[in-house]
């Protein structure tokens, strides 16, 4: 009976997720969020059923793992239905995100992309300077300060590499007739993402972002690139990139004496990295454990910590010294199956877990309904107008995880303001370039200074 209940709930959950993706587009904030969430649910459920029948002794709770997921899955279904209500009340027709650009718009998109790349690299350089990475004997240990410490000058500087990757991705739709240049830009995106961040992985992000940008702005070009060979190659690069990063970072930070990384070892590291997100002891199980243990841990979120942080996370700490800390910092014991916890770590309770933390079903209903309303209105405003800059801001918000499958609404306002701050700065650079171009094209008698009489 438990297995039947699990299968019914799992099918309903995945069905709702697929419904949102199909009706709202994977290139939307809610669609991309559901794609990540769907991967977590699908890999968890498939691996769980396999282990349930063939190796239940490997599961943390044995065959009780099925029952362990029933209540959290039912809660997730309720949460997603509430989100759908908000989405359809604010944007029932699902304003199209995809754009068919003419030649002049493709050129303008490339200019915006180059400007965003400049903004991103500038932020990245400032980030390296602020933590002293440029002069530090351990470059990556200094850079990692952005990820494991609450710094007084804010952590947004660290996203400079991501912004540069996004800017370069915006140039890809204009490179349909220059494939060598296309792959050179893609390789440069991978270089920046891999070497200027301390996140696990780094090669998968440029591939995914480049694909989504092409899907939004030049689908015909994307279709010419899609084949069994290129998809397989992209998956292999993304997978092995995780293993290479797992091998590279400890050595770069001076935490390992081993100097060799044979292919078999890289594959094992990549599999270990992937298992932290996808599988039956990864993200979705962590969400289930969080929801099941929430009644005993409710006191940790008194004062609506999730809601308060969602509203204040965008304020730099030097302006708000007493800014509330991340509400899930150090709460690994409520999420991981082995109950370990690191003081500086911020584990992911997933979308519904984050919304439910403050006040159970009350906050779940309020947060996800308001999130649905906001995402719908935002999509109408940003994706609807003809302004390419507004549209690029929406795509940046989507790719930056403004509506996150792992953290829910925690970074929604922060990502919104950050994305459009970057786009406005890039627009100013484009405007300056336009003025300079107009001036150089004017006749000499106009641009020359008038003679004194």
C-alpha cells in the first residue's frame, strides 16, 4: 500500500512540474525553477524505487524511505498548485519569452552582451581586489571568502564571473555564420566560469546558459547545433567538468598533496559531485527530511526569518551592519541524512521547504501565492515590451535563479535589483558607444571646433 501511495503522489508531483514547464516555458523563471526541481524529484524517485527493490540496505531508513517521502510530496503538490494559482491570476496567457530578432536587433543584442561582459569582468576584478586574491599566496582560498563568510562589502561582487559569462552568451546568437568564433566564445565562457569561481563545477553553466540564450533569441541556430553527437559531447564535458573541479580546487587551495588525476578518478569525483544534487540521498531527500523535522525545529525560524531575509538580502552589509543572517546557515542537521552540520554552510531546503519554514501552511500559501503573482506580473512587464534591455534583464534574472528550486524566494528581490542594475550599467555603456559612433560619422566641418574670430 505504501508503494502504491508513493507512486501516485510521485506521478502527480512530476505531472504538475511538467505542466508548469510546458505551459510557462523552460526559459521563464518558473519554468527553469521547475526543470531543476523536476530533475531532483525524478532522480530521487527513480533511484529510490531501484534501491527499494534491489538494495534497500543502502538506504538511510531502509524500506521506510518510501513512507518518509509521502507527506513532503503531498505538501509539495499543494505548494505547486498554490504557485500555479498566483501565476495564472497575474499572467494567465503566459506572455511569450522567446523573441524573433531581425538583423539590427541581433546586432544590438551583441552590443548589450559585450557591455554586460565588461561590467561583469569589472565586478570580478573588484571582487579579487577586495579579498586580496590578486596579492594572496592562495588565490582560490581568498576568493572562496565570498562563499563561506558574510563580508561587510557584500557578496554580489563575486557574481562578476557569472555576469561576464551571461554577457558572452548574449553574443552567441549573432555568430551563426561564424562557427569558429562561436566555439571560441563558448570556450572563453567556460574558462571564466571554471577559473574565476570556487563553485563546484563550472563547465556546465556556460553550456546551459548558452543553450537557453540561443533558445530565446535564435532557435533556428540552436536547432542546427542540436544532434546526438553534440548533446552527448556537451553532457560529457559538463559531467567531467564537475570531477575536474573537485580535483582542482583542493590542490589550488593547498588542501591536497596529490598531483595526479587519472580519468577514472575524475569520473568518480564527478559522480560524487553529481550525487550531492541528484539521487535518493541528495536534494529532494533533504527537502523531505526538512519538512518532516520542521515541527521540532520551528523555533529556529521565529520572527519569520525566511520572509525577513527575502526582503533584506539585497542590502549590502556595510549599509545594514545588523542585517539578518541566512536563515538556513548551519542547519545541515535538519537536511542531511547523516545529520552533519557545518557552521558556515547554507544547505538547500528546496522551494517548498523554504516557503514552509516560517509558519507552516500559512507561510507556504502566502509566499508561493505572492511569488506566483510577482513572477506573472514581472514577466508581463519585462518580457512583453519591445525593449531588448528589459528583456535581457528578465533572462538574466531567470538564469541567475531569482526564483530558485533550492532556496525558493530568498534571493528574488536581490536578483531582480542586481540583474537590472547590471543591465542599466550595460545600457549606459552602449549609449556612450552610440554617441561616440555618431560623432565619428559626422562630417569634419561639424565635428571640428569652430575657429576663433
